C-alpha cells in the first residue's frame, strides 16, 4: 500500500475509545447491556486489525524483533516502573521486601491480566505471541488457497472457543513466595492463542479489501441489522481477559458484524476531515491510551463523582480525559530521547503491507 489507509487508524481510534468506555463504571458496574455490546467485538477488532498489516513474506527475524520492540518493550518498562514505585509506598503488615518484589516479578513475567499491576497490558505480550504464531502459520501456507487458510482459521476459532476456560481459575497453584492462587490462564495468555489467532488471520485474509474500503450504505445497514438483531435475540458477549466466549455461533457472528460495522463507520468518518484527523490521531496513540487510561479514568471518576449527580454525567469527562492525558504523555515522550527509546518502537525496515496476494 502506497500510503497508510486512514480508515484503519480511525477504526483503532474508535476501538480504543470503546476500551476506555468499556472500563468505565457505568459499563463495568453491573456488566449489563452496554458491557455485552462493547465486549462482543472491541477486543477481537484489535486482533483483526493487527492481521491487516501482517506480512508473512517478510524476514522472520526482523518481524519478531520489531514486534518485540513495539509490544514487549513498553509493556515491561511500564510494569518495571510500577514495581519500582511499589517500594516507595511501603509494605503492608506481615510483608517483606523480598516476598513482595519476587511475587511482583513473577506475576509480571507471567503476563496475564490477573498477575500484572496494569491489567489492560495483558494484551501486549499476548499480541506479540499471536502475531508471531500467525506469521508462521501464514508463512507455511503461502502457496495454499485462501479457502484452506480460512478453514484453518475457522478450526482455530472452534478449538479456541471450546477450550477458552480450560486453564482459567484452575488450581490451587503457587505463583510466588507466600502467594497461593488459582491458575490465571497460561503465561502471556497462551491459552487464548487459537481463538485470537483466528481473528488475526481473518484480518490478514481481508487485507486487500479493507485497504481500498469505502463506505457502502447497504453493507453498513446489513451489519447493523445483524449486530442489533443478535443482541436483541441472544445477547452473547466475549471477554478474552476473563476467558469468556458465549455461544460459539452467536458470539462469532456478533464479533464479525461488530467489526464490519466499525470498519464501515471508519470509512464514513474518513470522508470528513475533522473526524478523520481526530480519530486517526487517537488511533495512532492507542498504546499510550491502553497504558494510562485505567489510572486516569479512575482518578477523574473519583474526583467528579461527589460533584455530579449521576455517573452518566461523570462518564463523558472521564472517558475524554482518559484519552487526552495519555495522548499528551505520548507527545512528551516523542520529544524525549531516552523516554522514546524506552517506550516507542525503533525504526525497523517495513515488514507489513495489506496489499498483496494473501488479501485478494
């Protein structure tokens, strides 16, 4: 592709705004209808979009190096900083420095949402894992018909959905000194690999079509009707972090319809300069929003809740500030050489393009 398609960054922008809102108290409090709607497609969307830019024809070592630099480096830098800050807040009664920090280190290396200090960061090591796995699956099938690749993705989706909770909350398992817990999935959420790789491979198969996508009203209306109808009739949802995948057929169709709906809206917003620039900018700063939105939103919600009569009045401020402050931090980091080296991807040769044979 000659130029980056703004539709994809807009879709990431919409997706990360849904992540922020999905973690707001008005959504997570009762885990009601809004929770079911948002969680039915927003995380699958990110795996799907990651597949659009995956190029299995590139150099394997360069691909792994670039993915590790972009995903693992910022994840473990941020978690290491949180671990260091743990020393400054003091220990609770009965705790010792070595037990606390060894347990923290083990949890950080385990890398699931239940074992790390910044829960949303579970996504980064897992995305690295699923990207590398999908790279080699697609590379081994480069000369295979697309229908066969799609069949492999479908098989992965079935296996992943059926066994999604097989390693979830089994135990007890000793995770660290003095820490006995139930198994919080496999390290780096390895147990999710089949189901998440299915969405990523689906994105790869759709790459060429998405790269030239424009808004089509019939497609939008069909996706909206399917998405709304399934939620009205069945209302299943997906929560990868909690190893939840509802009815296989309903949840899969809801996810597909939600992804299609988001991409259609993104193509529509791309027609309007102000929407395009704003949402694409938000999408480009997804990493920093993922890192910082939870803390910021929690602080804003705590500060404004006593002042406003309804959590629905608090939510827009909390979501907006939780997006804006991490983006401001991103701008600061880009201008600081050391921070940029620690948190931003280094420049590697390009290794991804959706416009090739696999996306036809």
